[in-house]
C-alpha cells in the first residue's frame, strides 16, 4: 500500500472515531428539560406528576360523612362483631324457650299492632315462614313492641333476633327489652350503667343475632321494642333461658 493510501485510511478512521465520541446535542424542537432517547421524547422535569406513582390516600383525611351514615356504619360494624362471636357458639340453640319449637302458643304472643294479616306477631317465630312480624308504623304509637306471656315467672337470659329471612332491607338494627310479672309494671333490661340496654339487632336478613343480658331476669312477660330498623322493623325471635 502506498503512503498516500495509508494516509487516506487513517484519516477516515479518525473522522469516524471523532463522530462516535461526540456528545449528543439537543434538537431544535427539544426544550432544555427534554432529551431524545431512542426517538422518544422523555420528560425530565420533576415538577410534572403525570409519570409519577399516584400518592397514597390518607383515609383519615376524608371529608366527614353525615351523622346518619356514620351511625348506620357503626351499627353494622358492631353487629358484625357480635355476629362473628355468636356464629362460633351455636350452643345457644339448646337454650331456646319455645318460640321456634311451638312450646309458646300463638295465644301467648301479642303486639301493639301489625301491618296486615301476613305480618302478625304469631309469624315472628325464629326460623319460621317468609314474613315475620311487622308493626303498623303509620300509627301514632311512640313505641312498637311484640310480647310473650310465659304464663308464669321464668328465667330469661337473652334474645335471639332474626330479620325477614328473604329480604335484606326488612330487619331491626337495634332494640330494647322489657320484662315484668304484670303488663302494667314492666322494666327495661339494663346495661352496666343502669340505663336501658340497647341491643344489637340483625346484620343481614337471615343470620340470627344472639344477645345475652348482663344479668338473667325472672319474669312472666318479655317485650321486645325495636328502636332502629332498615326500611321496616320486621323480625323473628326466640328467648334464651341459659
């Protein structure tokens, strides 16, 4: 190879090496905060959040909900707590006083009212039929109630409550219980503060809600008084004696 050809080859190698080593330059259309990488425009401005992970939402920083919604959610959560406990202790079925079995006769069951002939107090037996008892909520009654006459004083330790059994929006959420040996002299079952105890009702339409009194009571008459409900205060029930 001649000296002239050798110089040409060396010159070409020098040009190629220089171009390959040269730094990338910005295009005319690119902004100072953008780079061309594999023909794609990638934004490097950290002030933009479109390409960042979404921030975690702090649930405690949410807007306050209405009191009605919060109260309803509280009742559902507390009911869920009690139902989870009760579902693992089905021995309460051995303590039923007779609504489910029929030992308590229809003539021993009464109520302040009924919606119509389908929703009678006699239809309120635990695990029985489609309907259950529902009072006439259009009356001027201050409290609605359903009552059992045990014919003589008996030991009662609690209540098992159930909803409509087929329709979820017919059920009692909370209730109170009265007891006594005459209908004219009934007293509320009390909580540990000496006030009328508010018992948790049904979380859904079919699962029994088992509630025990703080102390057993001895009484002839037991009266259940719904205090809050979903749509309509429909219930089935039985009493416990152990």
